[in-house]
């Protein structure tokens, strides 16, 4: 059990035990599996991670946005233990269980849209995307899928095809899936139209109208899939009207509107789902990550008439909606509401952005600060005039922060964005420690 309340560094990072295990990892684990730090975890609790050398880290990664309720939350752990003792796996396709149905009921009720909906559970975010695309094509009878520039939807073939960043996600894996097309992303800091929001005409959204007049035909397009906040793309937050306009265009042209809430969902942005922040009601929502606090579980929630279209046996899988994962998911939803974690996300985000704004005045390498709730990012540049991406400083900052006992992740199509995904249970002291460490790391990187 972690007794420390904040970061505590007792060895060099990585420590001797982590170095030894790293050598073994490099010998036996495939090179294509990445790692952001060279530490090996012994235990984790709340917003802290303790490695096998006894170092304690403040975690701003949350297992890539998975631990919104905190690492090893007591109530979630107890729910998992209780379920493990009763039924680990019987396959919902063979012998059903209550947890699947109960979780489906709660998510159908919680997702935006006052209309009949149904749920499908699978295992990962990429699987959710794959199934949403399958369902959209089956329902519409149309082949093409649209996604955004700077998007990330996963590493399986269709999800990878819909993703923008070639290296590392798509490099060497061609040919990609056919019948996909990308439309402009609302990257306001680097607007390709040279506009500013507010004040623009949402040219990035209007481009879809132009494409439908010439290059694309609506009678060939099944769906448009969008992240409400682009994750790997750099935490790009669209103007509120952007998603609304896209959905309007989709509705006018018989195109399904799918929102990928895999990273943005479950209280992260200050509401249970980020779609609520933009006042859109998607035809389908994909979700995963923080749904089950680290247990493998994802979901597609959609309009009843859409979700009912695939024939029996055409969706789902052996492990889909595992009872242990569903038990964890039920407890997570309870914790988010009971502990007001959406409100805590807003409070954390305000503190992060306030502190980053203070840093921006001192360090011109900070180009843009953005985010909703506790899904925040800072973009680093080399020059305020040219906005040339500063990828090099990110590596220095993350490395130095780790030496101080703080874990940060990078992001962005140019690799120049530092993202903040803290557990929503992070204490004020832990948050301040992490931001202090960040500022020290910036100062050192610039010296």
C-alpha cells in the first residue's frame, strides 16, 4: 500500500530494478509496443504510482486517460473482487448475466439524446470504433466513412485508416482500408484558412458542404466519426458551433454522426460526456478507457433503429462485456456521480490553465493553452510569430519531470504538445507539485 501522499524520489530514474527489468523487456517484448517512461510499476493508488525501486510519481497520464476515478479505487476494487468470486467468464453469447444488462441500461440513460437507444459492449476503444463503422454501413447500406484530419481512432485496420498520424500508427501497414475520406479539423491555433474564432464562418466545417457538392456524394457516405476533443492530435478543442454544424450537415444528407468519446468521456471534460459540452446528440457514441477503471471494456451506444439493424451474431465476441469489467463499469458510474468528479474535473482544469497562463507570460515557447475540464494541453513552439512546432523541448520536459517524480505524456500531430490527463481525484498538493515540476523542467530545458 502506498503510504506517501505525494511524489518521493529515492533513486535515480530509472532505478536499478527497473533498469534490470527493462533489459528483460527489450529482450522478450516486441519493439512495436511503445513505452513513455522506463519505470516498472509496483502499485498505484489515487493519483500516485510507485515503481519497483520505491519511487513515487504524481501521475498526469492516468494510464492514457483510463483512471478518471483514480488508480485502484477502493470501491471499484471491491466490486471486481466480489464479481471474480462469482463469475469471471461465461460469455454473454452463451450464458448471460445481469451486469451486462444493468450497465447497458445505465449508459443508454446517461448518453445524450432523448430517444430510444441500445448498447453493445466489446473490449477496447479500437473495437468500439470498428463495430460502430460496421453498424453504420449495415444500417445505411453505404460504404464511405469520413473522419477528421489530426484524428486518432485506434490501431486496428479501420481505426488506423481513420487515424491521421502516419508515424508511428500507420507506417508500413499499407494498404489501408478503402472508402474513407478526411475533412478539415478545427485546429484554431493553426487554422489553414488564416481565420480566427470567434469571427470566422467555421470554414473548416463548411468544407464538408463544398466536398458534398463536388468531390463526394452523400449517397455513398455512411457516417462521419469525430472526437469531440482530438486526443492524440493534440487535445484540439473545436468551437462549439463546429460539431453542431457538422451534425446539421450530416442530418441534411442522410449521414450518420458518430462521436468518439473514448478519451474524452466519463467526467473528464466537466460533464459525463463531452458531447454535452457541445450540445450535440450523436447517432452513435463510442466509449472505453475510463469506463471500467482499467478493466478491458468498451461500448457503442446508438439510436435503437441503428443498433437493431445488424443480424443476430454479427456483432459482439467471446470476451465482449466480460462480467468483471461490467461490474467495474457499474461502480465507476456510481463513483463519478457520488463523488461529483465532473465538477472536480472543472476545478482541476481551471487550476492547470491558470498556472499555464502564468508560465506563458514568462516562457515564449508556450504557444497555446487549451482544453475542457481536466483534459488540458499546452503547445510548445520555437517562435511566437511563425508558430514553428517545438518537438525537441517536449522530450526534455517529460524526461526532467520524471526525474522529479512526475509523469507527463506528449501528443500532437507535430509531437509538440504536452497533455494533462490527471485522475480526477488528484489532490491540490499533488497538482501543485506537478505544475511546479513542469515549470522547473521548462526552465532547465531553456537553460
